[in-house]
């Protein structure tokens, strides 16, 4: 089987699972006693293991397997989550992520994870913290359904033998007339408890508890007690038919699986258990078996779990993945169709035939619906960006020794794919900034009379044609004086200017390149890179950042972004016979000025009065070297007033065409950046119109 | 073994040129071109090629040849080369032909006024036909684009 064709699917799904794992781990960290979360995590890990094994990524599969072993103990209440386990699991996730990233980059997904594996194994053995072993020994480890040992269990048994412990295989047969089988079995386990540890029981403990066994069960038991003593003690439990204790040596353990397979036909009692359990995979899905193929694990257990996972998935996953390029192609085809539609409308108008007109009208409706749908398909919930932040904030808070509550709202807010792809990095910077600079260390917070846990809010919401993303924290707030002092020291502002600056203007200084108010350079920030990058990135996306802050109470960064980059409302206008578009978002208003209203400065720059100020009048025809039109001769000039931040300017144009929704197209790689032009769009008549970039004109 | 090349043959200022056929996406008739300001003169602008905006280069202008009026014969050859997609305006596109890699000889210093660096070589076909093979990497050289980016408003 050629697996390459599934590789991209594998990568996508693996990333999804890793993401889910991360999220649920974080959830679990806040509610460590919630076993239902562990179940979810276990399922994700299990699916990931199966997928990886099928695809031949053995390292991935074996690491997830180790994680599973730990999680399995937790979900069976045999192990309580603690910091050590969380850290080990998070480390495993990181390693898995690195491996998947390696696969994505074309590697084989290999990584040295020995240390993590050792940590995980020590958790399972319980010797990472000796006090724990007593607790775990009370209950038994439920792993596989059949009597075979997996690699991991085998290694425990082998190690136990090597450590001088006795390893027993105990077969307990309850009497036919036994009334409460589960209770009897429980009593047996109770007897075993103080003597040592059940490494594996068949059927698993939970099945036994729920009476899902046929009167006999087997356990692999590690103990210091002698076999005879055990047999006698267990024998005191009533309603038992027989108790067989077999002592296992190193060789026995090694050959156990082979022997079981050879014996499965003959050994009556064992066979019933095995056959019953193996009915499941036959009904179950073939891929589940294939998934387990790479691992030495019992197929029955695997398929049962996988089925559960798939059933779960069918409900949540009613989507398909589409390559974004294909959507672009669809979009292009659609815009072609729209152009033809305009032509058809014209022809229908000329011919004045009822049937034709009606058909064209219908076509018009259908195609505009189509357009809406295609546009919607490009919308992605911002969740895909947000979901990696909880983990980041957790790690960050931990490394800075701070306590932070991270609250996300509006993760379902939808944004165009192109914006989504770009917005991640700036948000990372802002969040790091919030945790590092914003939230105070615990001692400072207490001294300031605040609760020791700081809060960072990440919100997203729609407002009109924009999406707002807010990062708000209740930390120390921005110290205006500190910023100004630093700015003056760096020569960014003069002392006179500093005095007259509004708070907002002062905060904007933070975005100056190389600016940092951190006194110490920490691991996280303070090197003076970051915020300027944030600003330029967001500006390049057509958005902007506003800062609100209250000293001692916290800071809020508000990022405003256009809903989509590919479609925007624009004003179309003409310069001679050339058509241009300018985004409505940067237009303040449109109007006319007569020649008398234009003043000239010494340098020749033309200025006009606008409201209470004087703003420059730029000649677009001159800037763009138009040959057919020049506004200098006009008596009355149409103007568009545009804004960039605080600055305003009037652009002189020839004539307005009107407002329209336009599809933004790049100019192609060859013309990557043309000054003053941010892209192009195709008009209804098939002509290309250029989109003016007002930001470039207002330097 | 010498390899056979399939080339699209077009003419420009009375010379015949060739571009490997696999680099040619389509050949279009002249369509309205939207001028893009602040670019080189030889960049005529952009066209709408079935929903994709494609920049158009006048090959005559690119090679410093005198520009001429567009006629019925004028064609735009859409070329894809190293992730760049551009259209070349040529006087006429006439043919697709097979030539032998061996028959391509290094270009002489100047062919019809074009610098040799833009040329991959000259292929001799028939008795007295010469086909000038274009070196697309040079024709679409990045340094020209870099210069564009440095232009100020």
C-alpha cells in the first residue's frame, strides 16, 4: 500500500489530535479529578497511536503507547494526576509535536525520546514517587482483554523477576452457582492487594466489576509473598471453584505470548475468554485492526476503543478538508462566471426577449448565492489560532513563576483564511507581552492588594465589517512616565513634544522599533523586538492596534482587522479612462473642492481646508503618471479624503464610479510590490482595475 | 543522446525566437491591458487571464528594441517560469516545432540588438532559418524586480 497519498491527511489529523490532547490536558490540569477528560485524552492518544503505527511512524506510535499506559492508570483511578505526571505528559506532547513537524517537513518522524519514555514508565511503575505504589497496588491494572502481554507489561514482569520479586500467573475459577461474581472477584483482589501488585488482569478490572466475565479470570501478580501462601489466602474467599497459581520465570514471561497462542485452542477456560473478546474486531472496522498492527497489542481492545472514538467523531466531524488552492480556483472560475453574467445581462437587455431576460435574472440570483457560499467557505473560526494559546500561556506563566487565569471568548468568530494565517504571530507577541510585562509577579500582586492570580482575557468579536481581537490583562498597566523617559532617551520624542502627547499617543510609542520598557531582558521579552513587528504585521493586514491602559489596573490591546482580505468594499473611481479602486475602510469622506479653495505652500505642495485643519491635496494622476488626465487644469476637483492613523490627506481624482464589493487579487509574483498599489481587482466588464493603497501615499 | 525539444516559435522584429513548450501556458490574442504606474516602461500592465491577474511584458521593450503598433498578429504568450507567471507581447506566434538540443549553438554577442545574456543559444533549422532560444531566467531576472521595489512614490 502506498501510504504517501494519506500522508497529508495523517499530518492534518495528527495535528488535530495533538491540539485536542493539548487542550484537554489543560482542561484536566484545572480539574484533575475529572475522569471523563482523561477518557477523551486517552481516545485521542489511542487514535494517534493507531494512525502512526499504520503509517509506519514507529517512534510516534511507541511514545503515544507509553502515554496511554499512564493515562490508562489514571482513567481507572489507579493513579492520581500530579505535577510530575502533567509535566511528563506535556513533554511527551511536545515531543510528539516535534515528530509530526518533522514528518510534515518530509522527515521520518524519528526522535530520541528515551528520557520521556523513562519518566512515563516510572510513573506507570509508581516508583517516581514511592509513596504512591501502595495506592496503586490496591487496584489492578486493566490493559488488554485477551491473555497476551503487551511489550510494556512484559517489561514490567521481566524487571520484577530481575529485581528478585515473584511473578505469578493466577487463574481463579468461580463456582457455577456463585451469585455475586463481581463481588467475589473483588474479594480476591482485596486479598491480593496487600501482597503486591496486579500487573494485568484478564478480563480487565472494569469488566469484572461490571460482571462482564464468565466466572473465571486471570491475573499477573508481582509480589514478595510465596505462591503457597497466596493460594491459601485467596482460597479463604468462598464460592471459589479453584485457584491456580503458576510461578513465572524470565523465560516464561518472554515466551508467554507464543505459548498462549499455541495453547489457545486447547486451554478451555482461557479460550472462552479469548474467543469472546475477539468477536469484537470482526464486527469492528478493518482499519482499526490495521491500526493496531504495528503494535503488539491485543486487537480486541484496540478496535473496541477505536469504535468508540469513531462513533464520537461522526457526531462532531461533519466537515471535509479542502485545499485552499482549490477554493481559490473555484473563486476564479466564479469571478469569470460573474463577468459573463454581466455580458449576458447586457445582451438580454439589448434583445428584450422575455424568456432570455428571465433566465438571465435567474442565473444572476443563483450566481450571487454561489458567490456568497464560496466566500463563506473561506471563513474559518479564529479558534484554529486561539487553540494553541492556552498551552503557551500556561508554560509562560510557569516559567515566569506567575499565576495566570487565561480566558478565551468568541473563539467561534469567523475570519477569512488569509487573515487567519497571518494573525497568529502578532497575537503570540501580544500575549507574551501581557503575561510578561502586564501581569505582576505574585508578591507584587499581593503587595498591591490584588488576588495572586492575574487574568488574561482574549476576546474576539465581529463589529460591522471588522473583527476585533482584544487582549486584556489586569496587571500593572503602562506607566506613562516610564515610556516617555525611555522614548526621550532613545531620541524618539523631544521633551516639549512629550508634554503635549495624549496617553494614546504615548502608548503608541511602544510600537516604535527597538523600544522596550523592560528593565531586565528575560527569556520571554524585553529585547525590544516584537511590538514593532506586531504593528507592521497588523497594518499590512489592513488593521490597526489601539492600546488602553490604566496604571495599576491593567492594559488592553485592541486589534482591529478587516473581516476578509480577499473581498472588500471599495470606491471605484476614474482617472481619465483608467479605473481604480480604493478601500472604503480608509476613506473618511468624498467631496469636491474648487480651484480657489486650494492653497499653495512654498514647496509647491497644495493644501486644502478640511474641517478645522489644513490637509495636503495629492494629485493621483501625477503620482501615477496618467497621460490622459490631470487635475491641475480642472476648475472643480473631486476629492477623496483618506486617513492613516492621525493623518489625513485629500486625493484628487477625475470622477467617481461608485461603491462596490471587489475581489482582491495579487498582481502576481513578478510585480510583487508596486508603490501605491496594493493589488488589483477584476471589474464586471472583465477589465482589471488597480487598488490604491492609501497607506503608501500617506507616509 | 541529444534530446528533442518542442518549442513555440514566435517572431519579434523580423527574428524568430523559441520558448520551450512546457513553459508556455497559453497563447492569447491582444486583450485590454491595465497600465500599472511606477513600473518599467516595458511592463505594459496587467490583464485578466480568466480570473487571474497576470503582468504583461512587451518583449520588444524588454530587449530595448523599438516598439511597434499592435496588429492582428500580435499575441500574448503566457509563460510560467520559476513561480513567475507573465505574458510576453510578441509580434506573432507562428508554430510549434521540434528541434534537436544539439543544434543549439551558443549565441553570438549581439543578435538583432539583444544582449547575449538573454539568449540560451541559436538553433539552426533548415538551410537558412535561425531560431533564437530565450533564456527565461535572465529575461525575468529578479534584479529588475528588486529595482522596482525600491521606487518611491
